[in-house]
C-alpha cells in the first residue's frame, strides 16, 4: 500500500504530506473493522521482543521518535503500527507556531530529511487535555518530550521545563529533556555543563516531590501507593558534541542521577551527502536526519556506552531504516531504538520488519 502512495505523497510539500498521511491513517482506522486489519498487517508480537528498562516493561524495543506527533493527536492510531513506545512532543508551555514555511525538506538521494520546525506545537495544556480525554493505548509506553518556548531566555528556561514536567507528570511514563534541537535559537547552549546540571537537578527535585504527592493521594483514596516512584528522566543530546562534551554529559548523568540518554537528535553537519550542494545551500539551516546520520549516531552511542563502563541506559535514534541499522544501534549499546525519518522512506512496515528480524536473529 505505501509503495503505491509514496510517489504521490512525495509530490507534495513534505509537511503537507505528513499531515495528510497521519490524518488519512486516523480516518482509515476509524472505519469499522479496519483497525483489526491494520493490526494483522503491521503488528508483529513475540515474547522475545519484550524488555524492561527504567523499571518500565516495554512490549518491544522499537519506538516512535519525538516530532512525529507533537500534540498527541495521533498516538492511539500510531499504536496500531506495532510500536512498543511512542514519544510525544516536543511540547512547550505555551503554543507556538514554529519557524516560517517551508521548514521541512526531503533529500531522496540521501534518504534524509532537513527540518527547522522550531518546536511548533499547541502547548502543554492541549497535549494534557488530549491524554486525559483519550487515555492510553494497551501495552504501549508513552514518553513526554519537553522543551522551552522560543521567547523564553535561557536564564529562565528551567521554568518552562518545570511547567511541562508538572503538567504531564501523571500522564506519561517517562520524560525527555530536549536541549539539543538546532532549530530554537541558543537552545543548544543549555547542553553546557553548568546550566544543564542545574536544569536536571531541579527536575529531579520536582520528580521526588511529585512522586511523594502522588503516593499520598492514592493512599488517601484507599488504594496502595503503586504510583510511588519517580518518572525516568532522559536527556536527548546532539550528535555534534565533541568527546570532551560527551564526557561532560556522562558526568552530568552521574551527578544528577537521571535515567539515561537519547542519542541522538538531528545534526547541523552536511557531509557527506549525495544531494547537489546547490540544493543543500538553497534549503539553508536545519537539522539533518535519516541515513546520513546513521554512522555518527552509532559512534555517539558506542562512546557513551563504553565510557560509562557499559552501564548507561541509552535509547538509540538516527538513521534507522532497516534491520541492519537497528541492530547496529543495539550492538553499540542502545537498549531501545526509535524511528522517524526511516519510516518516511521505508513505510509503516519498517516497525514490523525490524521486530521480526530481531526475533529471527535471537
């Protein structure tokens, strides 16, 4: 099916094609009986795929990366494709339109995307309301990827992350702190050791406070305090960090006791690419994702895993488009993986094919 639709979708502006694709999926799955057909076509489950990380049971290791469903409009439909976990966001405290159009570009020759979306989203309150209204899909873990508004200066950024964390605390299973997008001015400066340590320390303090408060609430209602635990906090980092900066990240993880790392976000690098240089220059700024990111993302994962004494919990993302690239991330030290750009080129069957391949290799 996707092989038929793909040429048509690729004639459209990428952001428009994305919207039509997810809207079409939602409309199709709303038809009687279609959801069951989709599940039989795309889902592949096997007990050998199950794993536990951060104290959370995951039905499988393949997740949807942040950016695909920023506002939680489609997560219940995406769960039909067999993902083990779905990461919503990046969401900010206040709604914002993001950067001017066009801001999403395909590089078919490289099986890649360039985006400068700029954290376009409807705000954390809109996401929270949808999660409360629609509930969670069966056996799918939900993550909340949080960021700051463009207008918020870096000195006040912690307030934005705290706002999102508090609002989503009871609604998601884990959090991701996004300080690595290249599309919000000066955001990556928050990856520096001092501001990042301060930010994560504050979130961990709030994490402890909210978990105690939630425990008291459930106990007062006559239920055991089964929710008495901190939410895992992960840090999403850029692939463009030096080894010295990665060493700082490892120290920050140790100092703040966060649960792990998502490696990596998009890159500002533009080499090597097959697409003509004039087209790349015409596109301009933005984060590159897809196949060209594969090697660097794997290098970052391997470095962090080895330098941590093989103890760091990592979610690997970047250039995953088939079983081989998925297995590469796992072999490098990732415990879970996420896809996005690879699915644009390979289609929704990518999730099923990776899971089936992992079982066959086990």
